[in-house]
C-alpha cells in the first residue's frame, strides 16, 4: 500500500466491462482502475462480443451493466458461465429499487453478485464497487451452475412426528440458485426450514418471492417471536441475525456486529443449542468461512451436517472451510442435497 492507502502499482485483477452505454463504460473503467490494482483488459457492447471476449481473454471478473428491460442479459450470463465460467458482478439501475427483476434474473442465471448502479457515483459507491470486484477475485475458481440431476427426485415424506427436526440452510456467493434447487425438492418436509443468504438488504423481498416460486412449501420472511412451524420456510432479513430460541421460536437481533448479518454461524449455533441431534445443517456455495464453526457445533451435538461439493459449488469457500474444520458429515452434489435433508428429517422423526 502507498502513503495514500492505495494498492501498489502491480496489477493483480483483470476485469472486463460489458455495457451498451459508452458513458457507462468510460465511467466504470475510471472507477475500477482508480486504485491501481484492477486493470480493465476488455470492453464489450453486445452480448455476442462479450461472450467471445470472455472466452478469448479470460478475465478474473466481469462487470456487467444491466438495462431496465433487457431479455438478452440472462442469456449472456448463462452463455458466459456455460462456455467460460467467470465471476460476474451485475450492476442494475438503482432506480429500479429492491424488486429489481433484472438483478434477480442475473443471480438466477449465474452472476455471483449484484450491485446498484447509481445515476451519480459517490466516493462510497465507487469504493464499494472496487471492494466487490476484489472480493470476487479472492473467491478463486468459479464453476458453472449445474442443472438438476436427470429424472427428477422422489420426495420422501416423513411419518408422524416423534421428534422435532429443524433444518438450517446457509449460503453466500452463488447461493440463490442453489437455495432454489434445494428448496424445490423439500415437498412434504415436516420440519421448519430456516435460511440465511448473504445478500443486499434491498434484495430480500425479491429473494423471498423467488424462493416461494421455487419451493412447494410456504416461504416467508422471518419475523421475531414467531413459532418455527413444520413445513414452512423462514428467510432471514437483511441486517439482522436469525436464530432459533429455546421455545422453537424465531429470534431476530442486530447483535453481535459480525462481518455478515445475517450470519450462518449464528443460525447454526442456535440450532445446535436448541435442537441438538434433531438439527439438520446445510452449508451451500459461498465465499469465506461463515457457517463452518456453527456447523461443527451442530455436528458435535449429534445433528446431521451436510455441505455442497466443490464440483457443483459456484464458490467452494464456505463448504471447504466447513469440511476442513471437520464439521461436514456428508459432502454432496447440489442435486442430492434435498433428498439427503428429507432422509435426515425422516430418521429424526422415526
């Protein structure tokens, strides 16, 4: 670092900018290269040009500018991820607000992260964009999202309850499509499902709506003090931790001030404490190590612990951290996780 707190001259991150607006492209190049550690190595305007450029120059990160209504964006992301899997940061028009369909579509297609693109960039906005690019670069190799296994899956409906299982799902980078895949296979599950997904607070309503479309169970935003009912999915809001309390109620709190709020560790620790051997914990794709210690606590209390394998994870950080800590009992392909959760719930109720 130099005396101004900027990165050294050595360029370590190669970025490609895709945007149909010449003004936006020029602005993004200036912002990204401001600290000297990010170099824009290519510019693209059209989808075809973008797909060809990514395959040819293989950048570390792609910054993709989304338009208000552009059906080509999803196809562009899907084709990039199918041909040359690359960390994609999608920038959506800030004026579209928290229910931005283009942004949620981008996540569904395989973009690893989304950020609002303000009409007027502040120093905070510019610094946040560079931080996100650096974060995606640190995540390591990116893999293409894999389709569900052929032939579908058979839902295993648990028998009448004699114990009371609780399921906790945690995900971060690349998580929304993975969550949708797992939740889609939980029809007939007789256990509450508590979900932590690291995502911008503005996107939580859209995430809840997306999961509600994907999942055969009722899906809702978690509310403080509500009983965790079997057969329902509760998604943590932004800026607060979601925990299970001693009376099987949902507890929301902004404390402690951790790197991630909601925190996967906080959720899994609470399930370990209050569900013990009846707890089922799952860590999906994500950057970093949030969830690893909580999953270990759950395993030590006799709970069933699962994680997504490297081949099907967009980013293997969180599952790998859990595996290295000895927290994972079963490391599974994404398409096998829902069936494993159903089996574990059945075993805990028999």
